[in-house]
C-alpha cells in the first residue's frame, strides 16, 4: 500500500520542548507541596500527563483531585512561562515544507491541549504551514500515549489506513503507541532519548534537518510520495 500521509508529533520532534515539560512538572508538583526531581520525570516526557502523575507520586491520580490540578498547572506553565522561549528543532520548517511539496497528507498528531498546541506550533515556526491540516489534541484520545488512541484518531482525521502512514516522533512512547496502531515511526534523537530506547523505529535521525539531508534514502523517499 503506497505511503500517502505523515503523522507529525510536535513536542520534542518539531520543537525542543522536552526539558521544558520536565521542568514544568517539577514546578507544578512543587506548587502543591510535592518535591520531585527533574531527572526522575524527564524519562517520562512523551507519556500522557495522566500517567506521569501517579508514577511520580503513587497516591495521586492524574485524572482527579490534586493530581489533576498538578497536571493542569503544568499545562499553564508551558503556555505562560516556557513556550515563549522554546526553539524549533533544526530543520523543522524546511522538513514540513518538503513533505507538503511532495504531496504527503499531513496530520498533526499531538496530545497537547488546543491552547498548548497553538503555542507549540508557533514555537516550531510551522504554525502557518500546518494551521489548516487535520489535527488531534488531548480531547481526541480516551487513553494517552503509549496507548494507541491518539495515533488511531490521527489516522481517522487524515482518512488514512495504518500502512499508508508514517509517524515522526521522538520518544519510545510515540513508537509504542504508533506500533499498536500499525504505524511505523521515524524517530528523532532531538528529544534526548537514546538509540536503544528508539530501537523499534523504522529509522533514527538526529533531527528534522538530518532526515532532510538523507531524505531520498529514508523511508519517506524509498516509498515514494503522496502524489
């Protein structure tokens, strides 16, 4: 089945935001009297916030009570404090332009809230390129990554079959979620996960610029375009 679409994770993939998310968790927990370490929460970035909370503090739920308030506070910090200082991953805009030029159907496959996503797309400098494309947010998934719900929602919004799509991601949770949905992943190291953690990806590149440099030899180039 010919490759027709690309599902785009944003956090850590097109914008260098993973450290900011981890620091936002540290500060959000601190606001509610819980001390957690950056080094402990950082490996969980890319996993749904509802799953991060109980992994950090076992008596809390990420879906109600103080745990939900902490998760909401983390979102506020990303939007209000961290987003203005985020940088795009190298080559993000140029890669999106190339994918559009090649006729791929693009779907923004994000688990951020709508307000977060707007800030992240702006930080990635692709807001104008992706503003009209199908988009998922946290509202589109009953269960967060590494469950496949978000990837399945992105496929539905893009009117794509799993074998017609590739996902661009940066965490092992992206790869696990996509795999459960039958979608292969091109992974980027710019999310600061190592190759052993990304080993189940179809291919691994440093960042969008590195993929662009090796585009014709990549799974995107090998399998033709969306035209």
